[in-house]
């Protein structure tokens, strides 16, 4: 079992930056592929960005490429999401997730989820 706890959400103006953290506990987190997802009101949860357990490769949705960066510190069992040039359409609850399985970054591939942290971007 892996427990995930997100933090760092809040209210920010458009064009601003925010860094989310996801702290993991339970198992050896370095063996897990990790991803960030988000869910806006009235919409389905969607993939934002992810990183393989080895840390060598990352993937991001077109909507956040060049603005959001995922990173991980396995020594601290923590994954980060650095968000910059934020837009009102980035407003959502952000979730981190983890899996030991191979993944194509689909929701169903992930076995462990955090409780989410709210990000609100004002115009």
C-alpha cells in the first residue's frame, strides 16, 4: 500500500505560479510510476503529466506542455508539480497517483490516489 498526500494548492492570479507536492508513505516509492491528474467542476478527471519510476522520462498533456513540470525526489518520497503561466482554465482539484504497473497514463492504470488539492486561478 502507498498513501499519497497532496499539498500546495491555493488561489493564484492568472500568469502566476504554484508548486504542488505529493508526499508518499508506505512502500518504496522509487519503484512507482507517478502522475498528476486534475478534475474541474463538471468535467472528468484528466491526465496532466507523469514520470516513470526511473525518473528518466516525463509526459505531459498538450494543454500544459511548456508550463507544468513534474519532478520527484525519491529520497524524500515526494513528487512535485511546478505550474507556471497559470490560466483560469487550469482551475481544478489536482490529484497525484502512483502505480507499479506499466502505464499509458490512463486513470485506470493507477492504483493509489491522493485526496486532491484545490487550485484556483483567477482572471
